[in-house]
């Protein structure tokens, strides 16, 4: 091989060496970039994995919290239902369709129904015939006005056909646009009270008949000496002021039997002549006391007596 050929071969080898060095340098740079990209990918993976673990942890925590809330809500609802059912107050609740969804044990006992027999019925189904036309619409959330309606006197029809007198208060809830949400009603049994009131009115009428048949005057005075009842004809006006005020006095007369009875607690009695007559009147007073013995009223009994029957014994 001559010198020219040798020189060409050496130049080729130098070029090839430089080329290989360039390729190696490029490969090293590429390898460095790949290494950085790999490290970045690993870092990103670790970050995503950490975030995922945190999300899973939070989700688990939220699930546990949600489960605890649901259990607490169920327990609260159970306590409320227990209190509702065992309440001494008679009560029922309705859904948006106006049908009963719950009823207290005291109501079921008073009406004689089981819970299964009343659920799904409407409040007006329990009303006595005389109450249906007057109050049925007030009890239903479909027709009644939203808000509280208190002290409605009603009669409920029991399972055995008896009527139960109650005083009812009902709350009806509606949405702002008037859609029904339901209602809740509470009732107080006033059957015994109503019967007692009717009996009292009956006895009062009987007493009025007896007193009205008496030829003598019976008056009931309060502690201020005002007449609040008399058995005289209804057109006789009762005294709006104490009796002594009509005489221009500011205190009872010295011989007033009512004053004597108020002061001593004992019956009082006087005899007094009638003006423009030779007859006399006997006025007797008696205390009415409450359970503690305190005087609450004075009964005054007035009768005419003839002169020859006038008593001679001391008054009071």
C-alpha cells in the first residue's frame, strides 16, 4: 500500500472516530434525557399514588361518617317514634295525600282500633256525622289552610260506635307554592268534662227552678257586697256596685249581716222595718267557703215578717 492510500485510510478512520464520538455523545445525551423523563414519570406516579391513597382514605372516612350519620338518624327516628307512640297525648300524622301514616297508642286505645286498621285512612273518616260538614276540610292537608288551627271541638267515632268528645289542634304544612307536605294533629279527650258541664247545666236549671218558685228572695253577693245572682225575675238588674254605695256610704252599714258574716265566718241576721209599711224584713246571711275554708261568697236570704212575728232576741 502506497503512501496515498494509507493517508486516505487514516482520514477515513479519523472521520469514523469523530462520527462515532458524535453518536456516542448523542446517545449519552439521549440516555440522560430518557433518565430524566423516567425519574419524572416515577415522581409523577408516586404523586398520583399518594393522592389516590389519600382519596381512598377520605372516601373511606366519608363512608364511615355517612354510615355513622345514617345510624344516628335511624336511632333518632326510632327514639322520636317511640316517644310519639307512647305519648299520653292522642295524636295522628298524615302524608301529602291526607292519609294517616302514624297514630299514637293513646289515640288507638281511646278509639278502640289497632294501628293497622287506621293507617291509610283519612282524618275525616273518624268524624262523627254532625262534625263532617263543619270541620272535615280543616283536618286535611289537601284542602286545609297551612298553619296552626287550635281548639276545634269535635266528636270522633270509636270502633264500637260510641262518640268521643275531643278538643283538637292541627298543624298543616305546605310548600311555598301550596303543595301539601302533610299534617299533625293533637287531641285532648274532653268527654268527661263535657258530660260534667252538661250535668252542671242541668242541675243549675233545676236549682233555678227551685229558687224561682220560692216566695222569698235569695241573693248571692261577692266579697265586695255586690249582688251577682238573685232568684227574682230576670228583668231585675243585678247590682254593679256595693249595696251601701246606693246609700251614699263608702263602707257597709253598722248592722250589715253580710259584713258580720265576712268578718266572723258565722251566719248573720237582722230585722228591719220596710219603708212606708208596717211590715218588717228578716235578712239572714250565710258564708260559702272553698275547700281551704276561705269565704268566697255570701248567701243572703230575705223574707217579709209581720209585726206580731217580729223576734225579740238579739240580732246577729
